[in-house]
C-alpha cells in the first residue's frame, strides 16, 4: 500500500484498471462473442434502466484474437466493461467431440477451460469489469439422459466441471463476474435458441433470451455501481397475509398451513426473510391500527416475519406518501433507495405520482405468484455480501436504541459520552477492500467526491505513489456498526495534501464520527509534514450533508482548504489504530 511520503503532481483518475475517466454516467460495454450477439446493442442502449450503456460489438468468432491482442481494433472503443459470451460447442472443441460420442478425456476438456480462463484473466487487467456467460447445454440438444451425468463421461457432468473450473480460476479476481446462462435459459417461456437465424446470420440466440440477458446485465452492473435498492416496504392486509385482519378477525386471515392460500403468503414471507438476511431492509406501511397489527405480527403462528425483522413501520391512517417521507427521514436514506409492495392499485398510483424515485411494481394477480415475483426482482442486485450486509437490520435496531437514549439524556455531549464510541482506524487492506468499494459506490449523502470505482480500480489507485486510503470501523455500547467510513488522501505537493474521498455510512451520522474521521485523516497528513489539506467537494443533489459538513471546516471557501489547526478528534470518541 502506498503512503503520502512522496508527492505526486497528477490528479487522481476517476476510474482505474484500464477504464476511462468520464464525468458522464454512461458506460461503454464491449461485446465479445463466438456467435453474433449484436441484438444486445439496441436492447442495452434503449433500456431506460440505469446505468446508461453504450454497447459496441467486436467481430464475432474472434474471441481469442480480441482477448489476446491489446492492439486489436475492438479496444479502440476504450471500454469500461467487457461481456464475453461464448458457447461450449464453439469455445471448447473437446465438448463438441463429446457430443459426437468421440473418445475424449476429462483432462483435455479441463485444459481447454484453463486456456479460456487465462484469456478472461488477461482481459480483467484491461477494464474495470469483465462479465462472462457460463456454459449451458442448449435446450434443443438432448443427449442420452441415462448417461448425461455419468462421472467423467456424461455431457452434463463435463460441462458442470468446466463451469466450476472456470469459477475457480476467476475467483481471485473481484472484477470478473460469471453470469448464469442456465438460469437465463430456463427462465423463459419461449425458446432460448433460434437455429433458423443462426443458419441465416450466425445469431444463435432468440430475441427473448437477448432481452433477458440485457436486463440481467444491467442489473449486475447496477449492483457493481452500488445502485441497488436498499429498503423493501410492504403493506399488511392482502400483501403480507390474505384478508383484512381487523375486519375478518385474526383467526380468519390466510397465513400458513394447512390453507393453500395461506401457504402462498408464508412462502412470500420466506422470500422477504431471505432478502432481509442478506442485507435488504424491511419495513411495514399499512393503514391499520398499530397496536392490533403489531400483535398479529408478534403472535400469529403463521408469521415468518416478526417485529424484529423490520427496521421501521408506519401503521396508521395517514397518507402513505407522507409516511414514506417520514421513513426516509428516519432511516436517513433517499427515496431512490425504496421499493414499495402494495396490493392497492390506488395506493401504488399515488406513490408513483408523487414519488417517481420510488420503485412501485405491480404485484401479481395471484398470491401464488408473490414468492417467485419478489425472488425475481432485479433491483436488489449486489456485487458481494459482507458482514455489514448480514447484520444490517440489527445495526438499525441498535441505532434506534441510541436515538431513544439521546431523548432521555440531558444534552448531546452527555449522550455522546454515554455511548462510549470507539473508532478503529487503519490502512485499506485486501480483506477490507470489498466493503470499502461498496461504501464508495453505494453511499450518496455523506460522500465528498461521489467518485465511483470498482474494487480493483480502488486498490490500484490506493497503491499509487503519493496516495493513501484508510477505513474506519465504528462501535459503541449498543453494538458494532461495522466498517462505515473510507477516507483517501493524495499528496499534491511537499506541503499540501488533498482529501479525495470522504465517505461515511448514514448509520454513523449525527454522532460526530465524521469529525473523528476527519481529525484522523488530517493527523495522518500532518505526520507526513503536510501543513495544508484541501477537500474540494463535487456537489450533487444528494450529497448535501457532506458538502455542509466540509463547508464548516474550510478556512478559505474559495480553495476549500481545511482549517487544520481547528480539526481534531472529539474527546467523547476513542480512536484506535489497527
């Protein structure tokens, strides 16, 4: 890891790992395939979903040539990302021979896979992100079913081994993501392949499969960029359970066995529980009596979700638009982070009208389809799942306890002292890189520069001479908030440094933790002989808290220079170096 001991004169790049810096949110995606995948271009470019994609296709059937040759014309498009879409029959010659029942050893198949994996890995050094479709047996190809999974011989067995080896080889590279081609294929209600178009123009796949691929590719990129949704808000009556509890009576609502409809609602709750377990926040918004509704949640034997599974609720007779605003304020999140599931078309329409940032999908007509519907939502895609994700709901509950304590104590300083806040600070390491990149890409409110970078790009930047990056884990007597802060510095001259990134999770706001992070960063710069630290902000519509915080720290508003003499760590907060 680099440090600030040597000055550099160049500004840090916006992106690394070979991807280009750009003020635009548009990303360039290079398509590389052994068949024509050009239909993807229009689907990706015309989709209204984030992010905006400019797609370009390399000449088909030149996968090896494009990936090996850095001077190939395809690279002149200067892509941010690459999609490698191959078919096993064309990319793995041994696989084609297996189809024809020719004698072939497992070792030959795996050797071809390793050669392909090396090409993928080489490509990962050129761009910020490499997407690779895994291999699936075409749905039109029926091999001998009794032999298909035969060990070391069957077609399905060999292809599964090939995919597992590809995954193993690519695992050390965080900017390589394998896409589940088999899932795309079986998720369609129409054929995934079009052999007529392949004969005419070498387009092997059907339009529905390309449409599915475009939607999934965009979802994966949103996850990498931290654009996934964070909160799922559910209605109660005829959404989490069947019927109207207050009218029908608790004993009459449809929820759980042995009622078939009740089992559908229970399965739906199990799907929601799964989302909660991997970091999506759940909330309730219902026009109901709060005490009565909570008693159903707490006590009904068919409930999978209990009160502790929800970070907040608004169970009252108020307008749901007002309730959503209140939730967003309580959770310290923007409206774009929310998804609302409600059985009422009128309620959905009102929220869409007044809150276009909120995603409000239509629920299926039948509760039997609720579970597969919520499981298929692409808006919660994420590039990784870490400790903070798994414990997110518990962290929000602990934060609610902190706020309750604040109301009970006499003042802010007394409250801070009672919390016993401890900040563990240290240099960015490989093991903390995934969470640090997640913070950088997902955080909007307390984000000084709003710079977005993939994991490898962030690591490469931090390792450059004159740069340094620090991460911060925060805890108090209520529990561990996890890794909630990232600060990066770049030395501009022997006597001046710049704070490039200053990112902090909204969970840590309001506790003067941001002051501790800034004090630590300035002290690190001071130890290197720097006596001037600047922190220019990239002001957006959503990072007002960060801009306001730093504006109060500037000694010169024009240069955004921090008043170093007045910057320190609050006495109520203990900082430990790790």
